[in-house]
C-alpha cells in the first residue's frame, strides 16, 4: 500500500523516519523539522487510515510495518542507511516492530516518544468506545476544545490552529471530524492492547516517558522488562510534559534525535 509521505529537509542530510500517533498525520512533524532539525531529512508518512494515505483496511501492526517498509525503500536510499526512526504513541509501537523487521543494519536507533503498547485491554476498550461515540464535532471550536482536553493542553496555539486547518474536514452529516478512518482508529486501540514488544536487541533506543499523562501510556512492566533485558541498549528519559512530546518539548525531542543520529 502506497502511503502519502511528506519529506522535510535537505536531500543529502541524515535521514529520520518519523511515525505519527493515532489520529495524526505526517505533517505534524513539519514544525519540529523546520525549527529544530533543518539540517536533517525527515521522512514523515501518513499511516494507513490517516491523512491522505489510503483508508482501506487492513490496519494491523503487520500491515503498517509493510507499508512503512515500502516508504523506506522509496525515500531512504542505501547510502542513507542505517537511519533513525522516531515514533510517537501508537507510532512508537509501530516503530519497535518496524525496527525488528528491518534489523540493526538498517535502523541506527529508535526514539520512542511516550510509546503506547501493552495497554490494559479494559481501558483500551473504554477509550476506543468513547472515541467512536464522540467521533465528530459540531464545528471547529468544538474540535479545538476536545483537543485541549485530550492531551493538547500545553500545545502552542499556532500548532493547534495548523492542525485544525490541515486535518479537520467537513463530514457528510454536516459536522466536522479529523481526516482519519474511525474503524482504523478503533483497530489501533485493539493493537495497542496486545502484549508489548521490546526494542530489538542491539538497536540503541531512547524511551521518553511523558510524566504528565495519567493513566500512563508507558507501563512500568515495559520499563522493567527493558531494564532487565535491554539494559545495554535502552535509555529511559522522563519528561515533564504531556503526551504530545514533540510539540510540548521540541528542544528535548530534537536533542534526542540528534544524539541518536550521532550514535555509533
């Protein structure tokens, strides 16, 4: 499946594959790329069911990995490998599985921003059900208020305005909603309730835990497993911010990506 892919930065710069979170899109990485990583080539696809990529199923982890592998083949040539993968939330869960599929010869390192996997199934069901119940909004102001209540409390106004302008669309029922397939979003909550997967052995990984998120997306069980089984390759960074890490703390995010680019 061919994904709509946004590319920011110079063609001859080190490449980073950036994977957005649930209900997101690749252009969410544009502000970070322009203001903090201007000398890095950021390849940012819209995931299946999101943005301008195809919305048709299937929407499983495996199919996301297959589609992203095709993005890598198209946009990151052999001379630009190994490269760094950064993933936010659901995108972090996908990033771990993509790294396992591609291997350490292709993936230089992982930066996982509040990765969401191994979620409590009962909680995932509740959130998925609630999100489908409140999937659309009366107008842009209502959509904006919902974002502020759903983890965007500290995101700058300009970035939220940009999200509204680029990602909110008119629906057939006369209301508005995000450019996302509702069924794909529900499926993602199901996937995130599957057991967590550790980063591949030998792939340097930074896990960012957003400490203002309650309940947490990053489980203590996952962190303990990383400490026990990946102590030599996984670093945990606890950030005093909300779930939208790249928006809330772009300096930290860019610094971690740059450090991973320079990792040997």
